[in-house]
């Protein structure tokens, strides 16, 4: 029989771990740095998360502003709904990526950062990722809006499932001939490859601890939720902090906390405190919904479901198969990083990766959260699901929502599907062990 | 007797199935979901228990009164109709008292006496007409008290109101205020006594029966005396979360529909369920275990409710849509199954001069096309294919489904059970049985 895992009674007092405080402080500092950049004589570079060149940008003293992260922040703070409507008022259709519309709408509504101050206009737009063509159009819109210089680093798609020497050389050539000279000109700072190497050393150090944390989910019970919790864990390294001392410190703290959880045999921490008994170990493909993030998460932990691995936590870099930023080959390493992010992988690679997660993390099933306004992520997902089911014999589940458009999150429908999915796993388990009377 | 009950709380109707320890289905009950799932659950359960009593009566009478022979079915029909009439009159009495109690406030000031007199006359008229409705073969558009009593009340109050110079809308207002209260107060009179009164009516209605009345009476009485112990209940459907059940008494309707379809047809591998607000494509394994499912997301385009809107727009009964669509000479091409746009689409087509039946045929096809898309996303259609839900009763929808299944998947056995509306509840009852027998 189904056990009740919902925590009953009064909600526990919110207790934040040291790493949580550290991240909060880092994010506050990040937004203050952006909003005061111009008054401090610093220049601002807007760029995207997947394939971001944070270590390189930092070599030029530029402040890194990430529109997707801002859209996520707007989603989490329940502001994106109005921004999306505002963008639609300005002619963007209902089906356009809602990160784009949230960002455009935010600009129309005064472009106010989470700290309540105005975002500065960027001095340069660095588009270092083309796995998603909508991102390219997004930057076209931003270029139109800000009338500033745009640098494009074209990342070839891994259509054949591998990174070739030609692809790497092509990217390094772009870095040398186009990206670096332009950044030098815009910033007025001469490129120092040794500074880049130093930054890359720091990146690799943080990446090592991040991978340890993500792989801790192989424990039973898993000490982390690698999707909902994972969103927080990837924040610093996917955002503006890769290659910084802050990131190193954050991941050190986080790792120590997770190590302690493993030792104590504790499950993941959730907004309602420690999760109850682990009943389902799930691998999730696809981004989360940010406008109802906690409600969505609660639908999992109330049922005793923990996400042990997710593909979304690899969109800003795939580190768990061995890649680390390499100071000995700095530009080649940046190229490999961009080429290897999850969204630049082809469908067979994504399937292999998910299959690996299903096996390595001893998961009970694969769940896809298909994003209505993100065709580049969603295309082929049902095929992927079928293939994983075939290879692993484990049941697949499918829910639909959106990134930051609250209209696309239908709680009753999603909860219904999730509960059905978890019960389906139960039914399969009992069917295997006991047989079912017809 | 140990009984296991499954209740499927749908958006339009609530269904219950009651089975015994041998997993034999003894009774089924259905009611409108109202806005109150707790009442709907209780009423559906009660209906399933009534239906169980009739099954037990049938068993006893078959064994003990073999001389009933070919007359058994008619006798049992009369027994049930007599019981329904008893129930109807009981609820009607409640409605009358509630209506009279609601004749108060500024709106009725100074006219209370007059209105109450009209109400007395109206209810007298309805009560006098009621027995005719419960004659065998009497046509009834609905089995729900709200629908039957409502249409009769409207007719009588229009006439009586006119005679007494009381505005019709005043009488309507009294009814509207009262019906919800009454509907949420299911009949609670002594079931056995009502059955015995119904038995007298049935015997009276079949004067030529050559049976020992006392043996018949004893057989019925014994069926009524069996204690129906509610051993385990499982709730499913959208309304399940609103019920005060603990978690182990709740199952997802996907699993219940999958298992219910398997119980009806053990060869089922794919299930299509089109309900009021959901269309579900479900794949099950040879044991009835769900392997995969897909359903509509936040948009309920093309679900049962869509047909409801169309029926309203055309000023027709829901059950009349299918037969009219079957008369189509051609199938109009309809792209949108949006419920909100349904009326506009319909009017647009009519304005273009298209025939009603052709438009309806197109609407049915578009519903099935959408269902086919959901099915293909769930893994396609495998042999055997079981179609469930209210829409499975619609012949035009079934016709389109057969065509599209043949076109896309070849020869597949399509199962449609006359009791398909109870599929989810049957799955629920089976889960209830397994919860106790240890197969959960």
C-alpha cells in the first residue's frame, strides 16, 4: 500500500546551509556588480549560459550579464508572466521562447534587476552558442534595442556525435581572429593568456567538486535532488562565477555538506525540510518550470520521488564524463567546452547519456518535462523516451510545462500525470514480483 | 458479504462499481458530479449498492422462483422502476418542502401565500405524472433527478404560474435556489421499505404472474437482508483529491482505466478513453499494468465536454448528436476542436450553407483525429484496442475511429463495452480487491 510521505503538521523552520547563504551572497554581489558597473567604470558583456566564455570575459575586466539567468530570476520571483504579456503586446507571438519574451518584456518594463536597480545597457553582446537558433534571434533583438557591438562565436553542432579536430580548430581560429581582438578593442584591455590559464585552473577546481556533488546521487538514499536541488547547485558554475575563487569556495562548502548527508544516510533537503523516505529514483530530461518551481518540486518529494540525475544540469557544461577546463590548452579547452554542452549534442548522444544515467544511478524511470515554447529542446523527446524504455526496460513518463510562462503550467494536469507515473512504477514493481490476477 | 468498491469521480459524472470477493461485479451506479464530489461519491456508491440488491434479487429469484422463467427480466425491470419511482417521490417531497421554505425575502414580499399555493399545485401535478415516467418502455432523457424533476417543474410552473398571475421567473428562482440543496441531500429513506413498496407495484403491474407471492417476497427480502460490508474503497478520477480518503485509497485514473479495460477484455493492449475533460491513450501489458500513457495537457479541446457545447449550441440532447451525424452525406473538414471556438465554428459553417449533419460528422472526425494523435504519442494502437468513456457510446465517433484505426493500423480488434463508462470505477474496484487480498 502507498505510504503517506507528506510531512504533517507545522512546516519546519527554514534553515539554510552555509552553501545556500554563500550563494545568496554571491548572487546579490553579482547583481550589484552589474547594476553599478558603469558608475564604477566597468563595461558589461551580455552572454548566454550554454557555452559561455566566462573565463575569457573576465580577462578583459568585463562584467558578465546573463539574460537567461535574469529570465529565470523573473520566473522564480513570479514576475515573468507580466513580462511575457508585455512582450506579446510588442508583437512577439505566443509560441516564442518565453526566456526571450520575459527578457524583452522586462526591458519594456524598465529593465529592473532583482536588486531593484536598473540593468545597464550592455557594451557588447557575445553570442558564443548557436545550438539554439532562437538565441541568435534573441541577440538580434538585443542588438536592435541596445545598438551595441555583437560578437558571434559559431559553435558547430555535434551532428555526428563527436568533436573533430576541424571543429576545434575552427573555433580556436574564431577566438584568435575575431572574438579576442574585438573584446580587446571594446574593453581597452590587452588579452593576457596567463590570466586565462589562471581562471581555467579555478574553473577546473570547482568543476571537480560539482561533479562529486552530482555523482553523490548514486548513493541510496540520494543525498541530493539532482534536478530541483541541482538547479541551485549549478547556479554559480553555469552563471557568472566559473573561474572565480567564490565558485571554488561555494563548491567546497557544498561538497562538505553533501558528504555529511551521505555519512548520516540523509536524503535531499527540500523547501519543506529533509525529504521523507526515498521511494522512486528518477532521471529527468528537459528544463524545469520556474514559475511554479516549488509546487512542481513538491509534487515529487510528497510522493517520495527524488531526481538522481538530469540532463538540464548539463546545459551549461557536461563535466561528469571527464571534461575539465584545461589551462595547458586554454583556447582549445574553451572550444571543447562550448562544443560539449548538452544542448549541442545530437539525439543519439543524448539518449546514450540518459541511458548511462538510468544505469549508473539505478533509476526507476525516465521522466521528460517537455517545454512548450522550446522546440530545440523538445524535438525528438518522445523518440528518446521510447528508446530509453526499450534499452532499460524501465517506464517513461511525460509531462508538459514551460520555462517562465505561468500560463503553461497546469498543476492539476501535471500532478495527475506525475501521480499516475509514480503509481505506474509501483504497479510495474509489484507486477514483477507478485504477478497480477486477471 | 465483503464488497469492494471503485468510485470514478469524473468532471461530468461520478461512477461506482461494486464487486464481491470473487471479483464478480454485482452493481454499478452513476450520478452527475454536481459541484460536490463528496455527495456525488456517496450517491454513486448508493446507486451501486441498489444495483447490487437487484443483482442479489435476480440470483434469489432465479434459484427459488424458476416459474418466473421468461418473465424474470420484466419483473426485475418493474421492481427497479418501482424503486426509482419511490426514490423520485421521496426527493420530490424534499424539493417541495425546500422550495416552499425558500419563498422568503424582499423579492417575494406579500406574495408568499400565493406562490406557495402555486408550488403546491405544481408539485401535485409533477407527482401525479411521475408514475408514467417509470413505466417499462417509458422514454426518459435522463436518469438524474435534477434533469427529470427540472423539466417537469418547468412545464407545470409555466402553466400554473400563468393561471395564478405569478411570473415564471419567480418560480424558476425558487427552483434554482432549492435544487442544489436537494441534490446534495441524497435520498435517505429506508431502502428496504422502498424496495418492498416497489415489489408490491411490480406484482400489481404483472397480474397474470403464476407465482407464489410469499416465495417471491421472501427471495427479495433475503436479498435486502444481506449485509453489504464496505471492505475497501478506491477513489479515482479528477475529483479524487477532494475526498477525505487517505492516500492508499486513491489511485490515478490512468491506472484504473488501464486495469478496468483489462478486466473487461483481457486481450487489451491499448486503451483510448475520452472523458469530459480528458482524452487518454494508455498502453497496457498482458497483465493490465500500464506501460505508457499520454493525455491532453492544459487544453481540453476535443474532449467530451466539446460535444456538450456543440449539443447546447444546436439546442439538442448530447445523445442526439451521434445519430444526426450518421446521416451525413459528406464529412465537413473541421480543423479546430477548441471548445470555446466550437460555437463560432459551427455558426460559421451553417452560414456557409453546410448541412448540420455534415458539420457534425466533421466535428466527430476532428475529435477522433485528436485522439489518434494522443494515441500515437503514447505508442500507437496495438491489438486489442479498447475504447472507453462517455464518447464511446457515440456511434458517429465510433464510426470515425474505426475508419482511422483501419487506415493507420490495419485490422485491429476494437472493443467497446456497453458499460465502458464504468471502466475507471471497475479498475478502482479491482485495486480495492487487491489491496485486501495482497496483490496491490
